[in-house]
C-alpha cells in the first residue's frame, strides 16, 4: 500500500488525541493492585491489633509506601512516554529512600546497644521481604499491563520502576499485618522487598513491554 | 551547523501543525503525518541500507504506532524528538525480530543474487491492507472500513451498524492496534 494512502487512512476521522492516557491506564492498575494486596494480606495473615494504629509504627510504613508509590509512579509514568524527562522523578524516588534509610539509621544510633539487634531484625526479618514481594505481585501485573499499553522505549528502566511502585503498594498492604515497630527494620527489610520487586520488574520489562 | 538548523526548521514547521492535529484538526493531522513520514523515511533509509525493500513497511509501522500512541506526546517536548524515539524503537524491534528469524532460516546467503535486486520501490509498502483487514474480527473490520476507508462520520457509521459512537471509536482503535500487533508478530 502507498504510504500516502495509509496516511489518509490514519488521519480520516481521527479526532483529537486521547487525553491523559498515561493517568487513565495507571490509576486503575494502582488502585486495583493496592486493593488486592491489602485484601490478600488481611485474609491470609490477619490484621494487626487495632491499638497498634495509635502508635506511629503502621503509619510510618504506610507513609513510606505511599510516598514511594507516588514517586516511582510519577517516574514510571514519565518512562511510559517515548521521550522521557526523568530528572525530577528520579530525585523524588531517591529522596524517599534516603529519608527512610536516614530514619532507620538514626533509630539504630539512638537505640541502646543491647536493643540494636532487635531493632534491626525484629521477629520477622526472614519473612518480611518475601511477603512484601508476594503482596506486590498483583500491583506488578497491573503496572506492567498499564505500561505495556503505553509507549516506553527504555524497557528495563520502565520495568524496574513499575516494580518499585508495585513493591511500595505491596509494602502498604503488608503494613496492615506486620507486627514490627522499628524504623530500622522498615528501612532495611521493607526496602529490600521493594527493591526485589523492582528487579523482578526490570527482568520482565524487556520481555513484556514491547509494543 | 547546517544539520542543527535543519532540525530546528523541521521542528518549527511541524510543531504548530502537530498541535492543531492533537486538538482534532484532520487536515492538520494529515499534513503533520506527511511531514513526519518523509522525515522518518530519511531516518530509516540511512540506517536500513541492507534492507531497502523494508523501509516503507517500517515507515508505515512507525506511523501506525505514532497514531496509536499520540496521546503520549508531551507538549513540553519537541515533536521531532518524540517521532525519532518511536522510529528508533521500531527499528531496534525490527533488528531484533530479524535476528531471530534469520537464525532460523540461514539460507539467505544462498539466494540467487538476481532475486535480491530491489524493485524500484515507488513509495509503497509490501504488505497489503485488504489482506490484513480480512484477518480482523468483523466488527473491527467494519468500523475501520466505514470510517477510515469510506470516510463516513463516526455518527453515520454508528447509525449504519447499529452500535454506539463510542463503540465505533473503540473498535477502530482496537482494530488498528491488532493490525499493528499482527504486523509486528508476523513481520509481513
């Protein structure tokens, strides 16, 4: 077929460009991922006692997860376009990690030496990263589906950040059932679970995000 | 820097037309696609010297991808950079596919040289739209034929087929998307 004819075909009745397609695809993926992850966590592991919500611990985890999901989601949205301006969202993601790690380190520093091991490992360090990863999988599937329908050109980076966002959403779900209270614990083991989800996304990106 | 100036000129002449097209101006969209097509053709010709027969196929594949993803254009960025990024993505994808396929059929070197001489391609792609359209589900094919080939308005097409206007738009989009996917998977 002649290209001229093909252009006629594309332009005919084309209408205006779709508005905000990135937000339109990402928003439902994020909402569904968070919902499924929270639901699955509550059903399979049971909620933390209500009294715990009067302490800062769950809120710290939820705020960490939400800030990281926002920053990584912003970056993922940028990377879903063929030409990506990534400077500010990259800084935002790094800033969220830096604040959490700094908080974890401070908590560790001010803890009495005999309490430091408990602050770092808690009772559940072996299962925490794994649970975060597992609870992130619905959000990861949703995020990859969303990005796949858009136009990323840096597939590994897009997959990695979709993974970070999903990991942060999974961490929010896990915050509802996790008994740990120390910021050091969250800074290390939550972050590890989130990073592992990011790596999974980076691995899947080049395989699933072609268009 | 003549090349830079050339780039700037291209961007300056394309951007206003493109912005009108994004708002839904059909004539502007056609004009923008024409400018873009010749730009992409130049970009690919330079990089596909080993497969001249396939340049036009890839020009059209790029145009289709660009059409389907026109919502991802960021008005704060140059159109030309956006177009080039899509063309490059499609080219890399072609190399990847080709690499895979050529590994399976290693007989390329044995072909009679005479058969490899390029036809004097006259701005046409090798694939045949009618054949592609026949592969689509009926409702998608019909939506594309009515609006995009016969040029009916969306509301007229909706009337004729008895489905809603928004459903027509969705079917056209899905049909084009499926064509793009199909072309990509089969490379034909």
